[in-house]
């Protein structure tokens, strides 16, 4: 078991693998059509997205078991994924935007243990991330739009380890849960290209020892306005978090390509 545990920890104790808490909100359609008039009535949008992440870092999410190095490609993550749910919404009025994004994922892994005393190991990891942000548009012209703001990113990691009985007729269950919230400061830049094309570059930084020691993310996308209501997006995103609490540590970076679709009401 001692030789197998770090591998199971690396696979099973990962965050949301196919989505991200800020993709939808940060990669919204960056600029209005070439007019500087800002809407005085609220507008709304919803976004669905898929994030094909690789995961690198180190974590100890079931103390007192030792920390495990994590180096997983997307195909490794996908094999262990049970499912994921994600949704985001944005309201904009004048220069202000309010963004809410939530996601949930569950990963299960396991294997046969050496020796006759225990038969198998099963590891289930659930991750919930919820982010709320507010942005203010400090500049807008026919080509560029710049928003700055901040918010809170909430994390919940819940891990359950089951060791099934063998000859010992003994079952072991252990559960570990950690919750924390990170204040974040961020900005996003929209660049209007020719025709229906545009670019978005966005990022944030936070934690500051309030929740995690440090969290940051950076992302960029190419956007295509299919029509006035639907915008398709493709890009790349990286998200890092370094959280420690006693023997619990979670210091990982998720990164990979992503695609999204935004519908406006």
C-alpha cells in the first residue's frame, strides 16, 4: 500500500478537470459594436465551457499520508472522471458587470492492494468551486475595452478513502474535507478585430494568505460572434492555487486549451 498510495493520491485528489471557475466570466464578448454608448438597462448572458486540463504540482490531501507529486495529462484525468457540472451567468449595466460561476466535479480511482489482508483501495474526490466578481469598465473605444475589478473564489475539496476488507475482515474509511475562500483582483482586456472576430486577455491574482497562500490565473481566447446573441470562443487557460493547513497541502497548477459558447439575452 505504501508504494501505491502516492499514485492514487495524484490521480484522485484533483480539482475540476474539465472546467474552470473564471472561464465564462473572464472570456465574455470583450467589446460592444463600434459605438461608445453604454446600455442603461441590464443585459444578461450565460456561458457553457469545456477545459481540457493537465495538472502539475504536489498535494497532501489525506494526512497523515505523504504528499504526492502530480503530473497528469488530460487523457489521464479523463479516465478517472465520473462527471462534471458547470454554469455561469453575467449581468452588465452601464460600466458595471456582476459575474457568478459555479462548477462541480467528481473523480474516482482505485486498484488492488498487494498482500492478502486488504483486497482493494478506492479513492473518491469531489471538487466544488464558486466565484463571484464585479468589474468596472475603465476604458472603451471602438477597438479596446478594459475592465478591472475583484471578487471571491471559494474552494471545497472533499476526499474519501476506502480500503476494502480481505483476510483481515477489516474495512477502513477515511474522509478529509477542506474549504477556503480567496479574495482576488483581476482585469480583462478585449480587442476588437475585423468583422465578427475579437480577442480577450484576462487574469487575476489573490489569496494573500487569507485563504490560500497564493492563487492566480491567466487566460486568452479568440472569439467569433456567430450572430448578435451567440459567441464562440477558443483559447488557453492556467489556474494555480497554493493552499496549506496543517498537514493538508494543495499546491497545483491546472492548464490546457478550452472552448466556450456564450448566449446573450
